[in-house]
C-alpha cells in the first residue's frame, strides 16, 4: 500500500457524508435517522455529516418500500452519487416491504432489485444507535483501498 | 435524462387517488349532481387539479356543504360557492351565465326544482366540453 | 391547473430541508411567488386497500404505520372507534394512561415540527436543543410503552402495560425538567430578532382561507380557531377540563409558538392525569364485533377521522382514513405560499404547517 493510499484510507474513514432518501416509508424510520442528529447520539463526532444532497454523499440511506413514484428516479439518484458509494437499507421496509407487502399494495420491494444494497439494518424502526453502528462499521470496510480494488 | 425527472406523467397516480374509498364516493356524488359520467368528471379533475387539491376533495366538499353564507337561493342550490371556491371546477365566468339563465327560467314561471336541474345539466355540459 | 407562468421552480422531491419526498412547484414572477402546486405520489403505499378484508388484529398494526411520527393517535383512534362500535368499556386507569401516552406523543411530534422549522430557517442551535429535548420525551414514551415509535400500546378494552409507581415518579420528575427547557426555548424563539424577521408576517393563512381549505390542528388554531380542537369532544379530556389554546397571528411565528404553548399544555394535562390516576386494572378485555362508525380524534397535526365498517368476526370491510396533513398541506400550498415574497420563504412556510407526506398519501 502506498503512502498516498493510506492517507486516503484514513481521511475517508473520518469524513463520511450521508444522504437519505425516503422511498415510501411510514416515517418511523425517517425520524429515527433524524434522531441520530440529536446531541445525545451526536453523529457528527464520528465525522459523519448528514445532509440531503446526493451529489456530495458517500453513503445513501434508503428508507421505505419503493413506491411506483420512485420508478427510475431512485436509480437516477443513485447514479448521481460519486464513487466510491454505498447504500444501506434502514428498517424492514426496504428489505421485505414490512407489513405493507400484502395483496393489493402499490409497493414493489425489496429495494435491492433496483439499486445495489450493501447492508441492511432490520427493525421497525431500528434504534438510532443501530443505524449509527451500521454506518460506522460499514464505511471503513467499503471505502478502504478503493483505488486498489478498482484496478 | 432530466426530462423524465421534471415531467413525469402523473395520470396513473392521480387516478389512484381518485378511486380510493371516500374520494370515489364524493366524485360519484358530484357526478350524479351535475349529471355527467363519472369517468368524464374524473378526467376533468385529473386534467385541472393538482394532487394536493385532489386529496382534499372530500374535506372541502364537506366544508362547502356546511357553508351557508350565500343567501340567494338559486345560486346556493346550484352550488355557486361549492363549485367555484371549495371545489374549483368552474370559474366565476362560467357559472354566472348559468345562474342568470336559471333565474330567468324561474321568473318565467318554471318550477324551481326543474329549473335548477336544467341549470345543473348546463354546468355538466361545461365539464364535458 | 395548466397555466403559463414566468418561471416554474420545482423544489424536491429530494431537498435538503424536506424530510420527506414531495414536489412543490412554485410559479414565480421574479422572486415573487404567485402560486404553488404540490405533486405527490412518492409515498403511496395503498394502506386502505391492504386493510380491507383483514381482521382487526392485523389492521391495528397497519393503522399505526399510517404515520410513524404520530403513531399513538392512529392506534388510539382506531381502537376507540372499535370500542365505541361494539360497546366495550375501558377501565378508568387505562383511559387516563391513554391520555398520558397520547400527550407524550403530541409533545415529541410538536418538538420535531419545531426542530424542522428552526433547521429550515438555519437556526441550528435552537433546533439541536429541541431535538435533544425530544430525546427526553422519547425516553418517557419508551419507559411507559416499551418502544420508541410504533408501540401498539392501546388495545381494545384497555392498555398493554400498567404504569408502575416508581415510573410515575420519574415521569413527573422528567416533566419538570422538560418544562424548564420548553420555557427557555420559547423565550429564545420569541425574543430572537432574526427569527422574528424570518417568521413574522410570513405565510399568512387568514381565517376565511383556513375555513375554506378545512385546515385543522395547530395550523388552524394559529389563525384564531380554538374550537377546532377535537379533544373537546373526548370524554376523558372533558373530565380533565381541557381548554384549547389559540393565537391569532396567522403567520409562521404563531404556528410555531402555538406548538410551544401546546407543549406546556400537554405537560399540564399529564400532571393532572397522574394526580387523578386511580388504582385498578388496566385491561378489561372485549372483542370488537360488527358495526359501522365515523370516529374523530385530535392528532398532533389536527383532526383525524376514521370511517370503519366491520363484520361479525371483526374483519374490516371498508375503511377510509382522513388525516390532518391532507387539509393542512393543501391550506399551506394554496393559501400560505401564494404571495410569498421570496423563494427562500417557501421551504420554511411549507415546514411551518408541519407537513407529513406519509399520512397524506397513505
Ligand atoms: S420499517 Fe417499520 S417503522 Fe420503518 S418505515 Fe417501515 S413500517 Fe415504518
């Protein structure tokens, strides 16, 4: 590993930009992601910055069960995120459709059919600490030696 | 690519709103009131209303039914307030000639109920145009 | 409606200020906003369609997931509708505990709404304070019900768990701390001159417009309509001598302040409940049967109505839900946003009505 690469690894593990997209949830997971911002969990002390701009994001949190309104749009959002990138599914909804996945529904889960999902945090809704834990443990693994892996 | 993001065809989504329980009932009620086909009214609403207004149709319809501030009997029976302010199906310009016509019919000695029915049918005409 | 305008500026579906996907299309003349349209369809799950033909035991949990922010009230209204329909009695203690949980839920929802507003007008400090306070309320909710969100605490004929004596004491102690916080943040919001510049006389919703769009909840109460509060019709609240608050500023500022007012009011209500709390069972039991009912309750955002029809086995034959956000967002985008002086005011005005897209579309 070159020196440059190790510097890159270090920097990437300390500055993670997170964006979230709600593709048809009940809002329960939404507010749990928001609760991560609270001073009690203080997501920014780990160098994670939550905002809602896919163009600057490293990690995309996907919440919800993929409603027809997001057809093509979710892929578009995913394509706009610069490499290296990774998507995490938050809650039961993107994994299985939770309890909305019944006859006559409009939704079309799982989300992994539409964009690649690297990890999922089950729960209805998961606790903020679990979300935080998932982001923190996934980021260094995925972003490590990105340039080497690409070659 | 941006073409898709910015102008997506919303007809299917709008239709999904209109056929859900309460909305369907209200739309059928209005259609029966104005003597137009349900599908015709749906098409008109889909073309002219935005999605938020469509979601709010039942609540607005109820609020409009309760409102009795308008005193003129003919205009009230025709739903002047209801169909222009609460559920903006028509503009003021479209409904005023109809009111005049109905008032004229009543003055000519037609029974009020029948005159109003004719008036409603005329309003229905406007929708199907 | 199809119109030709100068420039149509779309905000969303992904926007740094909106927590949920919705598209607000603003028609502008220069900076001046002449009107707005909202485009939905990003959250349509078809819950009402799923609910049809299912037993109430299942629909209970679906009802809770209509909206994750105010899940307790959905639970409460659905269960109370079933109870009223089939004549199930609720023990006194359980009825009061329901009010306690409901008011806690209202508190966390109002704090979240005020946080979003502060965040949108870029007053991040106050926003973070509020979010921290919300965590304290969530702790209390977890203490009583066992879960933070979607707790399914209310069941036909009572509630799931009793409130232990030591928990009641810690509840009251935390409420004291929260009340001090609320008063402090209220003073900060009221006195902040920059906050005043961003919120006073912006996003006016006159009383006539509120009546026309059938606005409900804090949005309507900030336009001087206290009688809109459905808690006045609820028997337990009547016993607690509940009186609604209202303000008549009609602008963003009043809408936020009225939520602060209601926070204090909720704290007071919980205290009264806990003083009245009698000994006794919390679960009476009872099985919902056939019937048809229209039942209203006051959600944090306003009047929530369930239209339910069931058969003998308690299966839901027909259901429709009218959530408060439908009326409030409509009032917001067709009356408040009209004549906004600049595009920068659009997100904050939109957020001040406390929009919840998930329950708007269901
Ligand atoms: S997983 Fe549960 S809490 Fe999260 S969005 Fe889905 S239904 Fe709501």
